[in-house]
């Protein structure tokens, strides 16, 4: 897994699709299969949180591959990214959606509903119990881990969602 995450962010984004995201947070195991991600390429990408350089908010993006970068979106939802590439590069893959496969009852309780449990980055983090306290943890050894094999289905690339710069880059990947 470290080889995938240490490589270029676009390869890492595609390689994460179809893998299991396992959460052992809050005393419950929840698992989703990743079906949608977006790549952000650090200082070379005006849509990346790292574009302006290192800040207190984005510090975990500058850590080693496999580090989880968790932040608040619009002050409401937690979102999570997996850092890719070498330390200091600040490339990351935003985890946007997954298909629940284990712990569905827990995800339903956390979300307060049973539809679209892990569809959208805020819903995904809420379903898995992820919060700001998980920022800087490792998806290789921490309470939220990547497991399994990459996708076997078709991967579709399209422009990223909800950004205002570099919108033309087809760096959103969806497993069909």
C-alpha cells in the first residue's frame, strides 16, 4: 500500500478505488468500498489546500504518504484526504464516496438516516465516525485504514466538484 501512496497523486487516486476503507472508530467496525475520489496536487494545483504553502490547518498534508488530512468544509462537515507522494509535496486524494459493506447499522445511527450513507465527502466521514481528532493519523496503522485490492470495474474521470480554480482538470475518479 505504501508504494501506491508514495507515487504520483493521479495514480494513487485511481489505485484507491475499489479498496476497502476500514474504520475502527468509537468501538465499532464500519467498512466501505471506495467508489469516488478526487486528486489534488499540492503547490502545483490552485484548487489544493496546499497551494498557498504550509499553514496550521493543512500541516498534515506535508507529512508522509498515508497520512490522513481531515478538515472542516464550510465549517459544517468533516472531509478527509489521504496524503500521497513524498513528504513536503502535499499531494492528497479526497475521499468522496463509498459503498457500505459492514457496520451499516452503526453508519445509519451516525448519519440519522439509511439512504446515501457514504455518498459525498461529509456523509462518508460522518458514517465512519471521522472527525478532526483523526487529522494526522495514518491510514496504514491508525483507526482508519485502507485494505484490499484495487478496482476491477470501469473508472470514469471527470472534473472535480465544488471548486472554483483548476476546474477543467479531470481529476475526479468514479468506479462504475
